[in-house]
C-alpha cells in the first residue's frame, strides 16, 4: 500500500488562508455534517456537483466491508445529514473501495472513461449517473489505526488536479480523519459518563431495596459516607468522639452466643479502617424490628481504594446468616456496583500533528489535558517537528474546554521543548474564559507568539516562511 510521499508543495497565501478557515471550522464542529460543512470551504470551489461523507462501520480482517452515509452536499443546496438508508456493502461488484481503504492519500479518478482502475461495470454505472471524475479522500486515523471513513467528490466532466490541490486534499483528509476520530471518542466518553450516572442511580435503587445493611465510612475520619436504610437502622446510634470524629454504632452487639458486648474497635469495619485489609466477623444483635429478639449477622468489611491503591473508605455489609443463600447473590452485586462506581470513564484521545507546508506544522488539541496527555502532546510535537524539519509549530487550543495549572504547565512545556529544536512556538485559539484563567493563575507566556485564531497563526507562520 505504501508509496513514497511526494515532496511538500508550498501553498499559496490564499490557499493557506482557506485551509486555516477549514481547520478552524473542523475544530468547532459538533457533528459529522458540521465537519463536512467546514471542508466545503475548500472543496466546493473545486467544482464538484455532489459530495458524500461515509463512515466505515463493519470490518473484516482490518478491511472495511460496510460503510454508512452520514453527510451529503449537492450543488445549490447546503450540507445535510444523509438519509438513514441501509449501510453500503463495500464488497459489491459496483464498489472500488479497494482503491482507498488502505490508502493515506486521496485517490483521484480524473477521467473515469479511461482510468484503468475502473472496471467496466463500475465505469458504466458511474457514467450513467452523469459522473465523469471522482476524488476519494480516505479518512485514515492514526489513533484508531485504520480508515474510519471516506469523502467522495463527484464531477460532471473529467477533472485534472494540480499539485497544490493534491497536497491540500491530502492535508484535508488527515484533518477530517483526526477531527472525526476525536468527535467519535468524545461521544464515547460522554456516553460513558451517562452510563456512570445510570449506574449510580441503579446502585442507589439497589442499596435501598436490598434486604441487607450496607454502611460506608471514610478512611481517617471514620465519617459515614453512605448507608442504606437497613444499615442506618442497624448502626443507628450516633456517637461523637472527643476529637470530633462521628461514628454510628449498633444498639447492642454481642459475641455470638453470649451476652458479652464487643468493643467497636474489634468490629470488622473499624479493623479494616485501621489496617486497610478486609475483615469478617459474626455478631449477635438485638433486633430493632418487630418482635425484637436476637439476630445473628455476618459482617464483611473491605477497603475501597482509588486507582493509586490508596484506601479512601471502607464498606461493611450486614448479612442475616439465616438468609445466606438468598443474600449471597445480592452481596456480590453490591460489591460489583461499588467497584464500577470507582471506574473512570475512558476515552481514546488522539493528538494529530498536521503538516501545513514545507516547514509549518499544526497541532489542534481537542478535549481536556492531564499529565499523561501533556506528555503525549510533547512527544508527538517533538517527533513531528524533527521528522518534518519544521520551523514553526502551531498549538491550537480552540477545542480545550477549560484551563488550569495542568493545562498552563503543559503549554509552557510544549513551547519550551520545540524552542530547543529551533522551532518557533505559536499558540492560537485561546478563548476569553481560558485567557482569564491563565491571567488569574499568573502564567507567564512571554516568548510565546499568541494569536486569536488558527487562521491567523497559519498566516503568521506563512509570512515568516516566505520572508526566508
């Protein structure tokens, strides 16, 4: 599949300005149709009468075999969502998807009537629809590791593409793929957060309807964090220590089969809070329910840890041994629910590096920045600048929702790193609220070129490149 890459083509100032407008629109897009609309700023003047955006949906051995139309544009109309028809079978005899599914560069059929890559069936079918040339832009995402879609331009007459057009179409296919993958990942992350909220609500419902007691205490302070009604009824008496710590304790707890009270320090929950290890025990409790009497309970206490292994709470479950068989499944369920509520929603994030000329690269950053992602940004930026011998590196933060010390530190580290390579760092897309936060944090951005938009950043870099 791999072909030697053509030498970079120096873009005209007007084309660079158009491309900057396109990428600004891509950064602000909220849907596939928005992405297509942003790309139309460059694609429409090329003269197609129709453009389609398809997403690959089903793969077999890494090869897409089905694609779903998600966006379309026709001459004289605006971009729109494609009809919700059935997916396209890319294995049909009318498909030439094998030409683009493993490509990193556009496939240009400048004259379908004479192009040897078109078989007779495809040629007759396409020409019968008034199409005499096509440009196929495979959307290959490095983050996903495969083609995630394709943009197809249809022309009524044969169309020869210039070197600059070929270069821009390749850059545009990289950009569309990167932003499309980012939007997909952000959508998956939002869905994960919605799932987490549903799980929290489900956990609350489960807790309140379980015939067992559940009680959660904070490590260090021993303050109650969560308890269902049965847990409160069992540990129903509040006790405040001299140091201000608050406890709940059972009305009366005895060693099994005796009337020998058990000190609270020996109870499984408090032993877990002290040692960080699970503890279990069996106790007799004077029931506060109807009829009173002695109820024998099995207590299972366990630590609750964060991702770093640090215990931040402990949970204890009160189980009536007489109902062990029925309650066993419910106990496992509540433990699973507690574990799931700690899991963080994960989302693959991609950090694309986009070449914008012989010595200019741009990195649009979409989503939040943490320490791990900041390291990734710097690594991709340094490798890309070195590989492409760039002189200007544009960091566009239009898609960063908020700024804090982590974001500020990441931007300063990235700027300092590329400057050591002799590359000029340019920071674009700082929104007013982000700028206000950086000022409040007293972040010193002296030495870093800051411009309002990616478009102005590209124009700045282009002017400096042309002066050289």
